[in-house]
């Protein structure tokens, strides 16, 4: 074979995998463009247009809707959304870490325990939220038990409170924290823990210096998986919090629904997305700094 055809053949073989990779990516990219990028662009356009007379949008350009979001009323809703999302993430982390650790060390019981963790996903999220209502309502299981034990003489106001919303979010998103932490702990090299014990480290020191640092990727992944959907939650606050505990997700839903103010709803959506992106970029910077160190 002459040098020129051989060179062309080698060049074709070298470039063929790249072309094949792009061909495999094409369906996914088209799907993301059609159902993610294009709707985002449309929503961004809505956020800077005028409100329609009865519904929808009217032609024009304005930043009024973003300025309106700075009103103290909406700032208070944003603050409530942020602290509930942070509290949900923190509670899920505290409750999930011991569960994930036990599952990772459960031996032949591991698969059964994992099955129990993912079992709630077999039921509709709406049905699970209504189950929380059954537990917390005035004549529900919790109040009936407390009154039966003589702890209280009248039903407590547990439903339609921030605590009810927090309980519902923790219950709904707990598996999203357990599974990433379990994945990190399951790959943990036990020889490192044994070495720390041989060197005289006590149980808490072994956890703080060996186990926790090596499981931080799972903690970070689980925290993101819980924090981001908690920021945009609207079903749980609507059913468990009522009008008393409105979050940004409820505000967006109300603007696109009963209020029929699509531009303001779109502006709130982009403000919420901005909060999520800022938090994500901050976490990535911290992670890269730790990796460089």
C-alpha cells in the first residue's frame, strides 16, 4: 500500500470514533434542545415582556417584573424558601448518614435494606404527601396518640405549618440523600479504617479523619439532589402548608395559574434558577479548591 492511501486510511480510522461519538450524542442533544433550551429561551422572553390584558403576554420590553421581585413580600417568600430548603437538606443529611453507613456494612442484608430505601418510589409522591396529612391532621394518628397517652388534652395544630412542610419534604427526599452517601461508603477501603485504629485513633477520630472525608463526594451529591428540588417544591408546601407557608414554587404556580401574570411568574422562575446556579458554582469552586490542595 502506498504511503498516501495508507495515510488517508489512518486519518479516517483516527477520526471515525469522534464522529461516531457525536452521532450517539445527537438524539440526547436534540431532546435537550427541544424540551429544555427552547422552553428556557421562551420563558426568558416572557420575563421581559408586558403582562397581557387578560392572560399571557403583550409585546414590549420591561424589567418591571424583576424589580417587583425585590418587594419585601417576595423577599420574605424567597427567604422562607431558602431556609426550608437548607433545613430539609440538613435534616436529610443527619438522618441519612447513619442509615447509609449501616446499609454499607450490612453484608448479606444489604440488598434488602436498599430495597426498603427505594420502596417509597413505588408509590405516587402525591399519595405519600396525603399520607402525611392523615398523620398530622387534627384527628390524625399523631394527635390521637398524644391525646391517648395523656400528653395533650386537645389536638395540636400540626398541619398547615412550616414544620409540616419540612416533615413532608424530608420524608419525600430522604432516599435521594441515602443512596449517594451509601455509594461512597460502600467503596470505602476498610484497611484505612483499620490502620487508623491500629495507630490509636478512637471511634470518633476514625470517623472524623477517615470515614467522613472519604464520603464527602456522596454527601455533596446527596445535598445537591435534596437542596435543588426543595427550592422549587410546590406540591408539598401547597398541601401541607396551605396559604400560611408559601414558597417560590407556589408563587410561580400561582402566577401562571390563578393570577395569570406570566411575565412575573417567568421572572420569579429565573430568579430561582439564579439562586440555584450561584449555589452550584460556589460548591464547584470549593470542591476544586479542595482538590487542588
